[in-house]
C-alpha cells in the first residue's frame, strides 16, 4: 500500500533551518510528483513547492523563494524539504503529499504524510 | 494567486441531515477543484477531484459539483464520522486551498 512517512517533530530557534524528510513506499517513487504543504494552527493548508522525483526539477511558491529547497534521493525513495531563516510565523505542521495523476505536477493530492510539527521559538 | 472562499465557516447539523458546502474561486479554475476532509491531528483526505469525481474508497453520500468559479460539496445524509473540517483546493494555477468549513454536530 502507498505510504508517505515523515520525520519527527522539530523545535528550532529563530534564524535556524529545518529539514523534513518524506519516505515513500508502495509505488514507483519517480513516477509521481511530491508537493510540500504546510498548515499553521487553525489555518487552511498552504502549498510551498514541488519536486519531480524523476528529474529533480523543482518549483516553489513565490512566498518561499530563496528560503525553501526541495530535494530527493531516488535510491531511498525519499524527498526532503529544507526551510531556512525560520521565524515564529513558520510554526506549522508540514506535510508531503503525492499528486494523484502519474507524472503530473498539478493534480490533486491522493496520499499524504502524517505531518511534521515544526515549532520556532526562542 | 487564486483565492478560494468557503462558506459557511461553520455548519451545525445533525446526523442524517444533508450538508451543502460552498467554495468560490476569485477567477475561473475550470473543473480543477478538489475537496478534502480533515480531522484533528490528521492529514487531509481526498474526497473529490476534478470537481465531481469521487476518490477511491469514498462513500457515495459525498458528491461534488460545479465549474468555473462556483463549486459545491454535498453530503447527502450525515454519518457521525463526517463531522470534520472540509477544504477545497484548486490546481488551475499555483495550488491554493480555501480556509475551510467546520462541519459540527448540532
């Protein structure tokens, strides 16, 4: 069965960086785009960026340009999201999500990781 | 950025009743709209994609309709497990989500 399993909760100080991992199993990792979506407390989800796991090509929301980097390691079917220059507004649950359509950057998200809480506090 | 406005913010209904949730886009998204259900502490769950297609394993009481800028998610007869927050999501442009409708037990 398809699974996306994320790394554990993180507590970071302002100005630091955080990396969240997302390990995929149960399907061909290189065939489906992975998006990173975050959700601040009490808010709707917000799309940060995506990666084509086959080519490594990425695209980021303008809001996060220069602060977010998404990478992947196809040998272990894992995607990573690094966010730098953290501030208190970055406190949120971060999800990875798989696009439903094969080799489509912009489909709906049919499988999600369990979420990783990132807390930014001095 | 396409803004999705969901209404109402909160909907209070009883099990067995019909629920109608609305999502309006700031510009046309064609039929590139999905609906998700989210329960506390859990990831969103895909219910409907491309406006009216039920995702795999989703009960028939969930249905989606609409195109362009106005969309509706209907739950024909509420079950106890349906009380949750519902989000719409467009993929026409850079993907965005609405702010959610909290469906609560009356």
